[in-house]
C-alpha cells in the first residue's frame, strides 16, 4: 500500500532484469523499462535526440532474443568505459547507426 502511494510521486524508475543478472552483467539494468518522467529537463535537445537514438539501438538489441538485452547492456557498459564523459559518448552515438560502429 505504501509503495502504491509513493509510486505516483516518483520521477525516476530504475528496473533491474533478473535474466541480465543471471548472465553476471552488472548493473543488471533494464534500460528500456528504466527512465525518468522528465528526460527533457536533463538534456539539451540535441543530446536528448542522441539519448533516444541510443534507447532505440538498445531496444533493437533487446528484441534479438533471450540474450539480446544482456548483450546490449554489455556493449553499452564497454563503450561507456572508452569515453571521458557523456558528451563524448553521445556525440559518438550521433555519428553512427549503432554503438558498435
């Protein structure tokens, strides 16, 4: 009951995925189900479009079968490690059709 009362007041939802955790990928975040209500307040318009593109890529990978979501998250984590900050990473996302390019 308490959760239901607070559920409507939160502005960010982080969902974890047991299937990803079973593959030993941490943090086992379900990227497609995790979001904030007001993403547009966190990013400039250009960055917001890049974030949406990233979500579409990850969603496409997640729909490729049982291990797709875990593979997408592993790719995201590996790629994030190669950049100094989010701006660099999002600029790279904007360049190509996928994170792997």
